[in-house]
C-alpha cells in the first residue's frame, strides 16, 4: 500500500515537472513591418509626408534627431534569435529625403 502511494506520488511529480517545461511562447513582433517594394519607392527629394504615407510613422520619435527617422522591425517566434530583422534610416534636410540607409545591422542576440 505504501509502495503504491509512493509510485503514484512520483508519477504525479514527474508529470507536473514535465508540464512545467511546456510553456507557450507567443511570437513577438516589434516595430514597423516594412515591405521591400515600399522602401524601393522612397526616393531622394521626397517630403516627410510622402515617406510617412509609404512607410508609416517611425516606431521611435527621437526629439534630438528630427532629421532622421529610424524604422526598425524584428520578429521572434520562439526562444531562439529573431527570424526577421530590419533597420532602415532615412535622413532629411529641409523636410526632404537626403539619404536612405537600408538593411543596417541589428544586434544578433535580438
């Protein structure tokens, strides 16, 4: 009788321990999802409103660099590293695009 209770207790503890490791991890998507065809449409000389229409509002509005917009996106599906990462910076002079830097390097551990 004691042996049977011990076995049931051990099996219960084993099942609870195994279930504790099966935690659901939701996919994490951060930033602006930017399609390549939208980036290709951004040209030097476009206004800030035209860029905002194509790419949307930048994720972070930096009060110190009003002449640069950064569009950052990453998608993380599991505990592993991000599967999709993108960083694009657009520079403005007099509210017109002066430079486009695409596919900048994001941290590999993101």
